[in-house]
C-alpha cells in the first residue's frame, strides 16, 4: 500500500466531498510536506521508517492509505527510541481486494441472427460477490446501464457506482447487469439500425433480466430490491416489469430514453413528432404496437430523474423523427406493420416488440427529459437533475453521475439512497 499525508487536519473525508480540499490533497512537490506526494510504500517485504524529525511538531498526524495490491496481512506500527529501544507497538489487520470482489455481476446474452422476432435472451454468467464490504443492511441495489456501453465501460461504471454509493452511506448489497446494447456510430443522426435495433434487443433481453431478478429476489427474500436504471436500459427493465411483474421496491429511471407517454398517456405531445405522422410516415401510437400506455400497468415506488436539456436525449428526438417511417425499411398502413427486405418484398410484422422499436414513433419527448418534478402517470415522484444538481446539455452530462468527479456527484447518489428510502450519510 502507499502512504500519503492527509491534507485535512481532522483526518476527515473532505477530499471526497469538496473540490477545493481534493485539489489541496493533490498539490505540492515536497515528499514529506506535500499531501499530494507519496511518503512511502509498505508491503509484506518492505517496511517504512519515518524521518526522525517527522513528528517533532505538535498536533496529530493523519494519513491516507492507498491500496496498491491485493492480499491480507497485519500492519504493524512500532515506536522506537535511538534505533533499537521499542517504546510501543500496535497493529491492525488489512484485507485489500479488487473492488469487483464486493459486488455481483450478471451478463445477459442474446441471439441476434435472422429476424428480430426470433431473438431470444438468457443469463450467460453470474459472478457472485466474493467478499463483504458494505455491511448487513437488508437492501439490494441493481444497476442496469444504457446504450453504447461496452463490457469494459460497464465494469468501470459499475465500480464507480458501487464506490459512490458506499461513500454516500450505503450499507447493503449491490449488483450490476450487462445487456447486449448497440454502440453508437458517429456522426449523428443515429441510423435506425443502431439505436432502434438496440431498443429491440433491450425488449428481448428483458426475458433474461426477469429470470435473473427473480432468482436474485429468491436468494435474498428478506432484502428490499431497488432498480437503478440508466437511459435505454429502461427499455429492458420496464418491459420486464410490465410483462412479467418483476418484484421491486423502488425503480429509479435516470435520463430514461423511452417516450414519456409510455408511462403517462396524458403526457404533452411534441409537435415535431406529430408533423411526421402523415402519408407514408404514419406509425402506431397506442400499445402494444406503439409506446402510448405500454407501461401504465407498473405499480410500486417509481421515481424519474430527468434533465430537460439532456443532449443525448435530443439525439433520441432525431432518431424518432429521422429513423422511423418513411426513412426506414418499415412501414405502417394504419392496421398492420410491414418490413420491406432488400429485394423489395414486404413481410408482415407480427412481433409487437419489433413494431414498437422499429416502426412506432413517440408522440412525446423522452421520459428522461420530462417533468414535472411532482411525477406523472405511474411515476410517483420526479427530480429535475438540472435544477437540483446542475446537469447541463453536453454528451458527458447524460452520464454525469459517473463522468463527473465524486466531489460533484456525491449529492446525486445521496438522492438515489433517499429515493430508495435509505438514510444517506451526512
């Protein structure tokens, strides 16, 4: 492990909650005076001795310990006089882990060959937590990511969310789910075979998510289950709940990339979408073929974290206007949905999930941009991320909760806990 001076004179955690304190913790060049410089490294084969003048000043000394490897052992502090006379000695046991040891990871796989209607999904792997860290609270938070998240990115996001929940005062279990999203290919606008096909995959992956969450609930029947879901991941989760009644105590949609009228049939319409609904551009509106009303059967504590100026969800708007009929291989005749193949042969679309993802156009903006903060439809309460936490209109801010440093995102995660009716740290 590496040893640093703590910049705070009380040994606090201000370096995790305040940018000024964090900058001070990183500053300076002098090894023994600067908190930003490593004092020394300690391992099973390498001890560290402080200079004889290090403790001559009055007052307490505080340090930060940085894990630099994995393993367990006894850390021994020895006070020696004149190099040989041991005056005092104390110790503590440390057990250093990769952060992934502390939470559970599930990977969903699907078959994507051939027609969308033939897609299936299953739980490919589940890696269980191998160590305990947070505590014994009977709470379980499950993270489900959005579109454009690779396997390495998913692990990084999951690590970050786990650590930020911990520093926000969370003492329950944590799990994370990787589904088979598509990856965005610039430049925009996003073509229908990227974003819309990813939505279709999300609906199909909801079957495997149902299996996993049901098994998870059975393994921890005395825990409250909270779903923390980002962007297009809400297509996976909302579909699982609506179709299979997946048990949950709290469902947080954060920056959700699903039409607002899927949850509230009275959500205000968006005129640019309505303007496209003419001639060959007409699409189904109502569930089960369209979005309107498809998730109004959800019950439970549902909370919407929205950003009215979310830039990624503005790209979602472009998809709804420019990547649905008539600018696609799909069409709607007022009764049936159709797919025209490469040879201009029309095929009847009988899969409602395929129709919703590939044919239907939203009539409202995304739920992730939609207030009011009081909630609407099946959504019981909502929170304006711009007004509360200053989320603004850049690509990174769509994932600001993990692209921002902890000093400016900790309050967001404290709100996550509050929305789950879990008491956060001060």
